[in-house]
C-alpha cells in the first residue's frame, strides 16, 4: 500500500510524504540512495539517476529537503519539504513550478507501483 499525504508546515513551506508498507531499505543502501548512478537493480535494468535527479531538483533548485526513513521489514517513507515561494536564482534557465514538481513526483511513484 502506498500512502501520500501533504500539509502546510508554516507560512513559508509545505511538505508531503510518500510511504509504503513494503520490505524497507537497509541502512547501507539508505546511505547511498541519493548518489548518482547508484542502483540495486541488475546491469541494464536501471540507471540509478531517479532519486539523484529528485534530490537535485528539490534541494539544489528549490531550496527544499528530501529524506528517507526506512527499516527492513517495516516499509519506507520519503519526506519532501519545499518552500512555498521559490528562491530567486540569478540567471537560472530553469523555472519549475512547485505544484508541477509535486505532480511529477507523484506520477513517478504511481508508475513505479505498476511495475
């Protein structure tokens, strides 16, 4: 089962959580989960870029935060916190709407559960 919940943290930030009741993620894997090209899949089955790209978008481009909480056998929960007002990045060619970002991340989760 996958659960998605959202809330307003304060007047400046929002948060949402994506959690499941799956097998969980070991502490050793959690340490590397946001590293570029890290994957637990077989060669040719994944690039290991999904969570790395998510981290870059959420943290570097939006000034937010993403964390993973998991225990083997207990499921996994990702928390994402984003500022409501985006920080101004001088001369940045990338403009992303926070609501669109949330929608894209949720669609990605929905696709993953169908696999």
